[in-house]
C-alpha cells in the first residue's frame, strides 16, 4: 500500500476538496491530508491515493462528501471555550434581555462540532436569564459533518472533556454514565442540530434574523474570497445590533456586511 502522497495527488485532492466543500488547503497541509486520507484508504482496502481519488470522482453523492468532510476537517472544541467571550456574552445577553419586550432569542452556533458550544450557551441562558421558562429561545447548531452531529445530538461526553464545566454545572445538567456524562434532556431540547455547509448552503432558509451568531475558528479553512462570502451571508441574517463572534485569531474586514468590531473577536451589525 502506498504511504506517501505525491505533489500531483495532493493537487488533485486539494482541487476536489475546494470544489466539493469550499475548503482551501495550503501546501503545508499535505502531511495532514496524507494521514487522514491514508486511514480512509486503508479502511477501503485501496492500494494508493489515486485509487481513492477516483473513488471520490465516481461518487458525487452526500455519502462520499461526508467521508471527504470528515477526512479534511478537525473538530476541536470544549465547553465554555474562550472564557472572556462567554463573560462578555453573559453581560450582553442580560442587558439585551431587559430591552427585549417579546422575550425571544434566536441563536446560531455555526460549525458547532460535537455540541459543546451550543450546550454551553443553553446552560448560560438557563443560569442567568431571569424568568427563563417564559422566554421563547431557539438555538440552532449546524456543522458540515454528519458524524460529528450524531455525537452532538447524543450529548454524551468523556470525563476528560469536561474541564470547562464546574462541579455545580456538572451536577445540575449532566448525568453520569460509566466513564461519560450525558447532557440532561431538558437542556438538549433547547438545541436543534442540522447539517449546513457555510460555503454552499442556502442562507435564504433562515427566515428570521439571529440575535447572536457564533462562527468561531472556522475561517482558517477558507481563502479570503470565501471568507468574505461567508461573513457577508452571516451579516445579512444577523439583526441590527446583534452579535457575531469569531475565533481569537480571526478578523473581518471593516467593509464586510456592515459589521463593526466592538471587542476582540466580537462584532456587531450596524
């Protein structure tokens, strides 16, 4: 079985990934792609990368795209990741709540990975929003990977992934299951998980503007043009005065979508 991916094979897969997923792979990613696709090649009992490439060319359906997505994306997340953003969000949402007469909140966790981010949001709201049960709250959580979404929907996490959870929250919102902890059903019911591709997805499906969108640590996968396209689409479905949160290393150009930087990695829409 072939071990090393040559330059031409990398170019073929890079083009395929960009066309199918909108993800841009720099030359520095050849080792990553080689390792990820090597495992898939082994699973399919194939002898070389060209054979695997031909498989993807011959199979353009959702199943093959899911395999490609899982091979090239990395799902790294945790509960209450980037603590300073969560501190700001708590203050903002409490202020927003006092002005929100209809008691509605629409939140989108884009690229939600295994679910820690939207579940963190649900916990924060339940802990700090007065009269929580009287609010109409909908949290949408989307990702490109069906496999990771299945894990998120289950809401079951290994003990070593619970570092961001205090003992208080752990006891209140989780049930122990052997070496894992499962999110309680009441909290899971606040989050709706769906598959969505940020590059090729139909943003017109979102009929109501969001108060808050979290799209963190995603733009590293895309080139500048695709980044602008995504951020413009996100801004369009964000209500005036709403918030868009990105990763700490990510920035949005000032001319995009009427978004204004108000704090590191936190933008609002004019």
